[in-house]
């Protein structure tokens, strides 16, 4: 599950609210051990996702770096090349 949480800091363009929400959702799924909560737990699950997403947005807004922003397309291609080397699959674009 946690493999789906992507690095969100120092990219151009900046991470979207949807990307932050998706990362928060994956985090809550991982620590709770549930991919889909029961009706009894749905409200608390959704609240945890919202709170973590909110904290993450504040974190990303407050972090500083002197490194130039990374390009999403370039980083995606690098990841594909690493996966192709690791798993022996051709790097697809």
C-alpha cells in the first residue's frame, strides 16, 4: 500500500490537493490495516484522511529548500527506467 505514496515536496508544478489527499488516504489505509472501512468506522476514517491531508499541505507549504524544483515528467521517466532495470521489463513511456 505505501508504495503508492509519492514524494510531493519540491516539484514544479506543486502538488495538487488531490495528490495530497491520495497520499493521506494511503497512509491511513496502511496504519489502520483497512482499504475500505466498515460503516461504523467510515466517519473516523474520513476525518483522519482530512486531518492528515491538512497537516501535509501545511508541511509542504512551510518546507524550504535551496535545490531547484524537480520536473515531474523527468522524475517519472527516471522511475520507469529504475523499474525496468529492477524487474527486467522494457521502460515504457
